[in-house]
């Protein structure tokens, strides 16, 4: 039987419908795939933003968590740590743990330290040490993104949910010390600031040869007057007496392990004294730790004068001063060849003042 023309036409119609459905479906799926790809690349762009949001949220949560708790336990204190990026080895006994209080936006100071005196290739010592930067937070998303990235890259940052504020520096020290107790085996701890130069060979030698058990060493300040105005202003409610107990300048001082352990039970984040170095002096006084002045802590070295026995020199904000002190130390340590011109220079800055001093 001859099939009618309609039969073929119907067949063609069916085939074209199938084709149309197929093509439409393909276009639809391709469209979906393109959308997926778009979403993926957008997600990449958004990762950084989300990281900041997560950080913000985490910090908000941990702030909320503490409301209503009145026990100031060590574990609670550790909740203030938003990011602990520190690469540590828990089977190592570190001769010195160096905790540097650093303002979150001072990335360039931290990089100067990492490249100069923080780089172990520049020193002879074989003692183990660890440099950790303790930073706080600010109300700025970019700062938070940047510090999270820096922490991930450098693995030497403790990022706290403590606001960056001159009067909250004590909190950084307290949290840093408690973190140290729970994370690091160390003979001594050096608390310092990010505007310093440190001679690690001299520090390691000092700690290695130290025999004082409850040690607290640095530039000792004896019975300083309590200031009632200016930056260091303190009210009578905060301290009624007119003098402070002895303490060491906060730019850099050393506590032995046993001193850190003795001080920690006294710490209470709700009862801080806002000048951090004075605070440590008061705590030492309460637990019966003697403050000892030690050589090598040059806390007012504004003209950046080199001395062979430097352990800590302050201030050393610009990388040039830092580099000058490092080069001079390296020449003395025979890590660099002699250099008559450099060796005849005593100070990096304000040469006149230096000569007159
Ligand atoms: C060291 O760290 C590892 C991994 O985090 C852990 O399993 C181990 O118990 C730690 N050892 C000590 C002595 O704390
Ligand atoms: C430390 O110094 C060595 C040798 O000069 C160098 O190769 C290395 O890149 C330095 N590290 C940093 C973090 O600057
Ligand atoms: C400070 O001490 C004086 C004398 O002992 C006392 O009269 C005064 O009430 C005290 N002030 C405060 C704020 O504690
Ligand atoms: C630090 O001191 C504590 C308490 O005195 C002690 O238990 C601990 O073993 C000490 N750690 C080191 C590394 O000396």
C-alpha cells in the first residue's frame, strides 16, 4: 500500500518537534551551565568579602558569648583569639618566645621586622625562638581582610577581638601570655612592641645564661610618678598613690617561664590597668616577683645609636634605622665583612645630637 503524503508530513512534523525540543533543551542546559560558571567566578570574587564577614560575625559571636559570664577563666580569655595562625612546634622547647604587640594596620613594620632582625639567617644563635605578632581589630572590613591574608601567609599572627586602642594594650599582653602558656614551651618570654630593633644573638645569650627563676628583666623604672594629665593620665580611682611600683618599659622586657605562670592567676580582663607595662609591674609586685634592671634595653634611643650590647632598642620605626643597627650587629658578629665607613658611624639619625650625647 502506498503511504499517503500526510503520513510523511506527519513524520517530518514529529521529527521537527523532537528536534526543536532537543535544541531548546540543549540551549536551556547550556544557559544553566553558563550561569553556573558565572556564579563560580563571582564566588571567587566574593571569597575575600565573605572572609571579612565571617571574621566580623565570629568576633561578634565571641563577644556575645562572654556577656553574662563573670568567671575570668583562662579558657574564656582564649576565646578572644579570632585567628591563631602561628606555626608552632609543640615538641620544641623555645629558648625565647617573642610576643610583639602590633597595631593591625602596621603591616609594613611587621614586614620590616620579618626581613631584618626577625630573619634567623642574620644571626648566629642556634637557640630556638619564635616571633609572634599580637594584633587587635578595627571597624574596617579591609583591615580585617588584609590581616586574615597576612596571617595565612606569614603564620606568625595572633588576631584578637580586642579593639585597637592605646588603653587596651594591656588586654593584648594578658591574652598573649595566657596563649603562650597553653601553646608554647618556652624558657623565657620577651614582650615587645613593633617599633623596636632586637639583637637576637644577645637576647638568646642572656636567656641561656640566666639562672634567676622568677625573672623579670628590662629597663627598670623605679617608683615613677603617677601622671594626672596627658596620654598617661590616671585618675585617683584607678590609682590613688602618687607612685608606681617598679616596672620595666613596655617596648621590650623579659619574663621567665615561671614568672608568666605565676602572673596568670592574677590576670582579670575586667580589672585591667590601662598602661600595659605598669600593669605587669603591679602584677609582679602582687605575686612577689622582683623587677631587675638589665643592660641592653635602650628604650629612648631616638637617634638610633648602635651599641654592641643592645638586646632591645626603641624607637626603631623606619626600616633604615633598623637596617643600620642590624648591619652593625652583623659586622660585630662576623656575619658581614668589615666596613670602615659604617663602623665609624655611631648613630643613624641626628648625628649632631648623637655626638653631643
Ligand atoms: C602536639 O600537637 C599534636 C597535633 O596537634 C597533638 O596531637 C599532640 O598531642 C601534641 N603534643 C603535646 C605534647 O602537646
Ligand atoms: C632571610 O634571609 C635569607 C638570606 O639572606 C633570605 O634568603 C630570605 O629570603 C630572608 N627571609 C625573609 C623573610 O626576608
Ligand atoms: C585616696 O587616699 C586618701 C588618703 O588616704 C583618701 O582620703 C581618699 O579617699 C582616697 N581616694 C580614693 C579615690 O580612693
Ligand atoms: C614553666 O613553668 C611551669 C610552672 O612553674 C612548669 O610547670 C613548666 O614545666 C615550665 N615549662 C618550662 C618549659 O620550663
